[in-house]
């Protein structure tokens, strides 16, 4: 990757995110996971909480497509936790509505996964 040879970790993270999304569109979910995981590691290295949340969300989607509901739930929950932390750092008046919308949306997405895991646990 050009970003790697340049030593630009932020650019490398963005490239990994884009490649992960490309592999998701191609339905090559294992490759997608590889690139989103690289993005996650770099985002953590750079202390990029927004990038970390994006990587977790993408990993949740990829693992869901692979029918790995345990990992999908794990990364989706991480995304929700990080999103809450990031949003609480910015106490802007107009974000009150945005925060509520994001939290409700994430909770709505997590509920079916929790039900599936609960059902699988009792099979």
C-alpha cells in the first residue's frame, strides 16, 4: 500500500477502511474483516476514537454477513460504547437530538442480534 510506504498511519487507516468497504460490496467478507481489523488497530494506535467506532461498526456488519452473530454483537456493542463516549465529549446543544437518534438506532440494531444469541443459547 502506498500509505504504508509513506509511513502515514492515518492515510493507511483510511485506505484500510475503504478497502474493507470495497470487499464488503464484493461480498468477500473475510477479506473485509482483515482490512477493517487493520483499520481498528491503527485507529487505536492513533487514539482516533471516531475511526475506532467506524471500524467496529464495519466489523459488526461483516461478521453479521458471515453469520458470526457473537462477533457481530461484540463489535456493534463496542461501536455503541465508543459513540457514546465520543458524543459526550462534545457537549454542543444541538447534539442532544443527534445523540438520542444514534443511541436509539444502535439499540434497535442490537436487539435482534441479542434475541438470536439468546435463542441459539437455548438450542
